[in-house]
C-alpha cells in the first residue's frame, strides 16, 4: 500500500439495513474502515456483529433483504452482480470465520484448501503458493506439511489455516469474525500478533469482530459498539473508550473487569477434597506384538487440596490435562496411580484387576451428590428432548429418598428462582433460552442436590462479558450464602484472577506453580506462569 493511501476510506457502510422474514436484523448501520487501519466491532451475542460482516461480503441468508450502500474501493457492493462479487470475495476481501473446524473441509488437506482459494482467482502454481502461504502464517511445511487434514491440527493451527486461506490472494481488507474465541491466552496472543504482522507487511485493513473489548484494546484504531442490530458508539478507540461513550459501552467496560467484593468472601473451613499423586494416562504409540503399548501421562503426579468454602483456580493451556483431571475427580475415568479423597473418604484410587489391568470402583451415591459439575457448553450438556423441569431434576436420583413429583417440581422451581430464572420456565425446552440463561440452568442442576463442591469446567469461557459477569456474581453469591467450594478450571486468567482464592498452574500434566491467587499474579515464579499472565489482554487503565 502506498503511503498516500494509508487512512483513506476503504470500506464504508451507509444506512445499511438487513431484514429477514419481516424482522429487522440490522438497522441504519454506518461506519468506515480505513486503509491500513484496524476497526474493532464489539457487542454481545445477537447484536449483529457477524451479520454486518456478512452484509459487507454480500453473503446474507436466503430471503434476506439488504438496503443502504456498501462502498468498497470506489464500488458499491450492494449494486454488483454475483459474478463481480465472486472476484472480490477472497481476492480483495478475505474473511476468517469464527469456528475453524466448521470453516474447513474435513475431507481435504490444508494445502488443497489454500490452493483452492488461489485457483478460484486464477493464480498460477497454486500448490507452491499454498505451501508458501502456510509457512507465512506460522505453519512450517516440515512440521505441519500441507498434506495434513484439519482434524490432525490443534485449534490454534486450524485458525492459522483459515487465515492462510483468507490472505492467500493478498486482499486489501481482512474481516476476522471472533478469531480467538475459546483459544488459550497464549494461542490467542499468537493469533493476534499474526494478524498484526500480516497487516504491517501487506498494508491491509483489518476488521476485528469480538465480544471482548480487551481483545481489541491493543489492536483497534477505531471502534464500533453494537447492540440489538444498531450502532450505539463509533469513532476512534480512545474516544469511544473514554467517558463520552454510551451507557451500554460503559457497562461492557465494567463487566470486562468485574470482581466480587473481597469482604463478602467466606473463609475456608477445613479439608474437603484431597488429591495425592494422581496419575492418569492412556495408550499412545503403535501396538507391538510382544510388549505393552506405551502410555501417555495426561495427568502426571498431581497433588492438591480444596478446603470447604474455598475457590481454587486451575489454569493451563488446551492439552495440559485439565479435562482429564476433571473426569478423574468425578470418577468417570480409570486412574493409574494416586488417590482422590473427599471428606476423608477415598473416592477414587488406583486399583488393579486380576488380569493386571487398572480399574476403578464405583463412586458411592453420597459422594456423587457432594460433588457436582458445570460444563463449558451449556447447550451440549443438556438433552434437548426434555423440558427444563426434568433436566434440572436429574441429579435428584442421588438422594437417599427421592422426592414426590409435587415436591420435585417445587424444588426445581425454587432452584431456578435462586439462579434468576422464572419458575414458570421449567415447562420450556433448553433451546428456548440464551447462552447465559442455559448456564444458569446448568448451575441450578448442579446445586439442586446441595453439593459441597462444584467443579466449573470452562463454565464461562464462551459467554459474553456482561453475561459472564452475571454468572460470576451469581457464583460468588452462592459461595457466600451456601458455603460452596469451587474448583474453577479455566484457560482464562482474567477470570480466575478475580474469583479465586488460590491458584494452581498446570502444564503438560503437572502443576508447575501454586499459591494465593494475588501472590501468583503479583510475582509469578515459573516462566510458564509469567508467559500466561503476559498474554492476558487488558483494557486501558487495568493492570
């Protein structure tokens, strides 16, 4: 890009509206993307962020009515025919979609998928160019060859492939729709740095769509804040972020840094969960004719404790063993070594059958009642065929005396009300609720049997910042009022910093650092912990 072109209007939306089935999805959208600059579009789920990107690309759902003008480099995209648009999509405007596994074809190699983008725009020597593009986004051909398939890659690597497809033809504009959602903080930082590098080298304009203000804080020159299909704030990042921003924008800023009142936290009260020398592995490597298969230690000698009324954070990147540990604590997988005790009673221990294979004894009903779990996906953890009343009542079978139908309905209604859901909602199905409401229902299901410990497995990682703040406030309130203990498993350090008393840092199946949360963040001793903390995005004015 020539120096004189920097900062000129490259993409301009003016009075853009989208109507589907008689409903207004976008109303009077207006903003400008400057050449060589980054525009951040932020807002909660359903605010219309992704629809703006689809409108700009003219990729709207069938039956959608588009109004207004979409100016791009001297052309009005709203007036172009499909053939002309096909030359622009991928050629002059690239797009990175939110879920890389969905965006990629599982039946084609990554090299072929990048080559396909080049071939569509008449590029010669597509396979050599595809390999070079993969190298450019950090996928070295000798370690991640173009012949790999998407399922053979990590989440961060798949996102790099999607970026490679989007930038293969050297576009003038790159639209990235939630490119770091659900990624570890270090992987997220690496993807954002890659986008910065590509922008600097190619001079391309970048539209970064996210629900997290902190993600765009170090990236965006300009900012658009959306709510209910409308733009509520637009301008330079500094101007929008300042006190002159709308009340909604200020609420997003407040929610991004939510923390409970320290004076409301209960003091820990005695040993509850004790894990000693826990080892959990699974077969790895090829089978041999005479020897046993090697075992990969996903959890390698973990020891820690959780006291009654205490909130303990367990952080680490994807693949470090957090989910395997969760299954072991719940008695859902065999363990190779060590023990898990709850209130002094052995819950899980490494045992061996007469054949020499490890096995696990069933966990008693009383212990299963004492430990409940809230999973990451508040939709996938429910059976969509059943109504909320039945879903929330599922754990009641763990009680020694099961309540009558009338008493069960009463308990479900009271618990739903406790988590901020109207009792009348128990007759509805789970798909009729928002993501935040589903997670509240998941919490209600976990609490209905009055447990002592709740394991939160990435329970807020996929939620909007305002919904996340609401759920975290609810958990803090329940801990204060009910004396609950939490094991907060997450890759999001900005969350655990605010809601946990003690912190465990996990890497490659081992705990590499532990201590009071405030002390670990103030003076991390391990280089890995320092790298994790350094990768956490922050808003201006936050430490």
